[in-house]
């Protein structure tokens, strides 16, 4: 839209079906988004209008809500779903607080998708070989890129906590500061968009796939969650003596009750399960533990005031609005139903069958399809439309024969 049109308040409308567009560009049948495929109104959030600092020409981006023309939020909007979850907390006098940890890879351009991704050539003329995890000099070869990333983050008002080189070859992680869940989802979305745009300017490719390289750790989007009382401003997971509260237990119980049903919301792509089935500290379970990275739900070591629950299931490929909404909705369900969690686990452990999660996209979609809880929390229209779109993507994947199949199976009698 032109700046003039935006400033005049001209309404921008969008076909309803676009919210269910699959990643290949197609759409499920129209019955999943209203047979008329009528319009939605895109309503800009005044707090999320940003000039784009990486653009050579003056450009701006406005994050919008997708609303029905009658004024209410569209049930197909993931941002709207997150706002609805936050409102349900507010009805109890509670406000969730979240932070995200996002991992990503920086690669050289990959013009041939049949070939593996490769690290870029750094300022020293060499490609990283995987020995730079947590090194203080690990991003020297990419310093011009990261310098512009930092400047653009500051220009967009994106506060950053820590930035580090992760375990993978040319893999990095940023920790965003804890705040209101909607703000954090917006910031996570903006940061991913920023990364890709700045990378293109520097002749690089940022990849947020869950598992872009074999035999290498995948990329997660861990979600740290706590809850404060709206009136008190205090963490309701901790009592006046500094001990965990019943609400803390119930929140974990709700997470455990919802994680398996919601796996397809946290791990939305075929590739997501490459990360979960080769864990490398990416657990595919609903166990919980104090400071054990093998558990899907980890309680990080912290002061009582900072007591929180880390959901380690979502990958970097997850929709931040939907992943945060699903995680918080599960926790609130536990609070409302006063669900008790399993016993905490420590050290090496075997995952009980009832706490194991789906390990393929097909299994996750079948679990979501059977979930009454998902329909109760997100509405039948959203869940059925989401399943329809993801089923199209899964079918498209099965329409191709992989190099592994040709290499290994062609010689079999």
C-alpha cells in the first residue's frame, strides 16, 4: 500500500483463504475458510508500524490483525488466537510473561536444493568447520552481517538479551527479553524477517528450518513462560516463602496434557521431525524436570521470583504466534482444571509411553485431528483448516522421491 493510502486510513482487505495458504502456495478446499472466500480486513496495530532500516528506499511494515468485516477477530488468524488466549488469562486476573530463544543457521546461498547447505566463506577466506560453538570469536567471519543485524534490531526497537554461536556449523542463537506474549511474538516474527532481509544484502542465506543439516543439532524456538497477577505484579508460580505454588504444578500438568495433541502446532513441517527424532537436546517428550535439557518441559535454575517453565518442543520453523498461544493455552487449561503433573525426572531417563510425543507430521496431524481439547481451545474452524493445509503439504512431500531412496533402494531385488 502507498504511504498516502495508509495514512488516509484506507482499508486493506484480504481473501479469507489466504490465512490457510500452504507453503507451496495452494489452498485447501473452500469449505475450510467459508465457501464464498470473502474478505477480511487487515487492521494495523499502531504499536507495530516500523520503518525498515535495511531497505535502500523508504519502506515501512505494519503488523496487522486479520478481522472479519463485522469487526471481530478471524478465528483463522494465529495472532488473533494468541490475543484470545491472553484475554482468557486476564479474565482470571492473570497475565502471562514469555521469552523466546531462537536458533538459526547462516549459510552461503544454496542455488541447488539437491545439494547440502554450506557455511559461508568468512573474512578469513575459509568456511567454518564446526569448532566454534560458544567461541568468543566465532562470528568474526560474519561480523559485517551481524553488525547490521544489531543496528537494525535497535532501529526496530528489538531489545536483545544474549547472542551466541550454537552447537551447529554456522548456527547461532538469540535470546529475546521476556515480556507480554503478543509483543514477544511480534518481535520474534520481526527478527526472523530482519535476519533474512539483511542476509540477502550480504550475499548470505539465513535458514530457520528445524533441521537443515544431517548429523548436526537442529534449531529450536524454546518458550520460557511465567504468569504474574495483574494486580500484584508478582509471579504466581512462587509463594511468599519462595516455594512453588499449586498454580505452578497445574500449569505444568496442563502443558503435559496438551503437548502431544498440539505437537503439529509446535512442529509444523515434515522437517520438524528430523529435529525431534534426532534429539541433540531437542526432546520429543512431555516429561518435566529441574534443569534437565532432555525433558520437554524444563524448569531452569533461577531465583524464586523468576520461576518459569521452558517449553523445549517448538522448532525455529514454528509460527511464533501459534506456538506461544498453544503453549499458554495448555498451561491455562491445567490451571482451570487443576491438573497435577507427573513426578519430575532427573538424570538419564526412559520416556513413559503416556508422555511420548508424535514423531512424524502424519502422526501429529492424526493426534490433532482426534483432539477435543484443541477444538475447545482454538475452535473447530481453525483446527480443521490447519489440518487441511498441513495435509496438503504432507501430500506434496510424498509426491517426491528423495535422493536417499534412489541411492539405497534402487539396487534392492
